[in-house]
């Protein structure tokens, strides 16, 4: 198939209007979609307006950002009230067999020790832990622990560094 001046002009016109390569091939007739794409590329015609997938991906990313913002806002406010409270009920030590849906399941100690038990305080609705242990379990995002001051570098290492 050879590209005549008429076909090239029609291609440029239809391409400029935003028609798809398949539509252009159908309108011109006797050429394939790939031939249209190849000729458009060789003519350095501007890239198409955003494709459907690019647009839908962008919308998807935007909706994710909105959802995460709403989720973070809700999460923050959910735990804010817990931080304000300072009075917590005393522990009610329970063994594994004694735990129920309303018991805090925060482990105290190591399971191999005889003194191992679970907190046993009343847990909050929809959580496995009491108010106090919920604060330990769900740390705010982005909060970093205070940097612990590093011990001084041993003298023999400093000598090695200097000699290197």
C-alpha cells in the first residue's frame, strides 16, 4: 500500500481531530491500524490525547489519595481521645484459656516463662487490646522514635579509620 498525498492529508486531518488509528484506517480504507500509527510516527504527528488507561490510572491514583487522606484523618481522630486519657483500669491477668472477646490480649512476659499472662483489661470495641495497649500497638504514621545517642566509637576503631 502506498501513501498518496490525499491519504496523508486525510490522515493528518483525522489525527488532528483526535480519531483513533482504527477509525482512521477504516475511513481511509485499504490500510491497517498499524500502518496509520507507523505513518503518523514518521510524520512526527503530535502524540494522542491521553489514552483511556492513562486517564483511568490517574483517576485511580487520585481516588486512592483521597481515600488515604480520609482514612488517616479518621484514624488520627480515633486515637486522639485515647491519648488524652491518663487513667487506665488495673490489669486483670488472664491465661490463654480464660480470654474472651472482651479481654485485652496483650501478652505480658515471654510465653516460656511461668509468669506469662495476658493483660485481661476490657478491650475496646472492634479491637483486641485495651486503651493502654492500643496506644502501643497502633503508633501514628510518620512518628520516628527519638534518636538514641550512639556510644562513642572505640579508640581502636578510630585508629583504624585514621590509618586508612
